[in-house]
C-alpha cells in the first residue's frame, strides 16, 4: 500500500518519513511490505491509511497543482479519514495526525476486550429500519447504527451477542444481507467511551487551525471551520455514528458535482452515485491515477 507513490515521488516519500519520525518507528516498512496481520492492527492501520492519503495529497499538490484552499469546496473523511481530511486542509500537521491516530487506534482496541464486540453490515435496510433492528436486538446491551454509508447500507456496532441477534432479525425485517464485519473492535458506539476520553485528553494538547476548506464532520453532516468546534466533534466521533450518506448529500446540495477520494482504495468514490445523484467521483492513490489527473488538467484553474 502506497509503495508505488513513494517510489515514484519525493513528495510522497517525505510524508512517509515524517510519519515514521513522529511515531519513532518505521511504520512505512509495514505499510509497504506487511505482514498484513501487523498492518491491520488498528493502532497501525489508522496512521497508515492517513499516511497514504496525505502522500497522495502532497503528490497532487506537487505534480497537478492542487491547492485545497482554491480547489476544494469542502473536505471530509470517513471515520479515521477525518484526521486525513484535516491534515490535507492544513488544520492539523501530519505528525500530529499520526500520533493522534496511533493513540486513537490503541484506545479503541483497549476499550473492549477482543471478541466481546462486533460490527455488522445490514444491506437493504434504510437507517430507520436498521436502528429499529438494533434497538430490538439490544436487550440491555449496546447495539446501535454506527455508519450510515448509503441508502440501504448501514453498519451496526455493539456487544457481540446483540449484534448477532440483530443479524438474525434483519432478514425478516427486509434486509437483503446481514453479515459480520472482520473488525477488531465495535467502533462508533457507546462501548467506545473510554477511547473517547483518551482522545479528549490527547486532542487537548494538539494545535488545531481553521481548515483551508470547511470540514463536513461525521457526527453533524455539516461544515465546520472553528478549531475548537472541530476538536469537540473529533471526540464525539469516537462514539458517534458516521453520517456519510447525509454528509455527501449536504455537499451535493451545496453544489459539489465532483468528489475525489485520495489515498488507498475506491470504496468512497463508489458511493458517490448512491449518495449524490448527478455527481461524479474518482480515486487517486497510484502514480497512474496521478498521471491521469495531471493529463486532465483538473487543478489548472480555480474551480
């Protein structure tokens, strides 16, 4: 992941070197070479995904003329991607983002013993239906909607037994599929309160600046520019739901017609058609993607 960018562009290499220095270890070696089970530990995966996203951003700035202040109406990121979005918009340094995401990953993993929590995707149910299933399945345990990704794509999170009960209830309530997700902890639910407190303490010591473009926050699905408001929402985000469907809908309603997913993967670009009718989306995470953007002259003007 990210190795081709690093091999091809000095701007990308500089990001990985900065992240390594911030963490006091060669996370880049794990990002490029694995092993996969080490990379997917949430304490590694969170800063690693941020590093790849920011490497791609820096390459777009150096090679394609990207200027977030001029070219982006908004920035947004899904869950840990919110830190990447803030770093891309200059609100947070890459070094601070790496350190915060290491703390976030470790705190989330410690919040719930392995095996006691779970997450599941409920496909074919809207948010209200998914919430109703989660509430019925809770039976005194925590079980709640964690990610509202797109119409008919809601992820629930909570105690494993409650999530398993929700899976059993989902199909009779109209779900096309209901499947456990291969995650290490039940993110974005009340079980993450200890992690939220850890992030409150960690964020208190970090300098935040106003982003160059408004951040559409996960927990509010609305734009933020005030650093203290952003700090508060980053804490709330640990236990709060990721309102991605609403966030994209807000941006589309505000006139955004093109979304660029920057970093590893293409999942978010794939959600554009489902969340923002008439808008287009693309992913930029490889040298070939960068070459395409440069050839298209996407950031040649002020749009």
